[in-house]
């Protein structure tokens, strides 16, 4: 998948469902959310989220697309504050909010866009600004 194709998928308008979309459940020390988004495209999009029950600034919000092949790809992941190591760039981010974004380069290095290894295929961009401790 090219960077242009990824940008096109991110740019497709998506809507939250009209009712009962905000239903979080507790799972392994986190509150978790999984929502199917509405769009007028051949792709299916999902908003996934989790927030630590212990640390409210430790959270993730993920935009995922299900491709016509049946594979899923995390397009964006917005993370709250935690330490993170970018293994491809050999870079350690501090205790900061940051964004993972799918890129052609990371997908080509990580292979299959499914499963738990997706972090290795997403560029990591620190978010600027002040956040509560």
C-alpha cells in the first residue's frame, strides 16, 4: 500500500453511528471501545479505543480499516502519555503523547498489516504541547 493510498483512506469521510455507539467495557485494566464507523465507500472503518483505569492519560484511539481482501490495517493511533520505543528509527520517546501513522515504508518493513506487530509498521510522531501529569 502506498502513502497516497493510505492518505486517501484517512481522508474518506466517516461518521459515528447515530445511536448506542459509546459503550465502553472493562478489560485487562483498561476501559475498551470498539465502534463500527459509517462511510460511503467499499471499505469498512472502525474506531477502537482504550484508557487505563489507573492512569487516565494512558490511552489509545485507533482508526482501523478493513480492506476488501479481509485484512485490517491500523491507519492512525493516537496515544496518551507513556514511554515508547520506535524500533525502526532506534529512538526512545519520553513520557509524551504521540501518534502512530501507517506509512508505505513501515508496512513494507513489517510485512502483513494484521496482528499485534502493527506498531513496527507505523511512523511515530511526538505531539507538541503540555499535558497533565
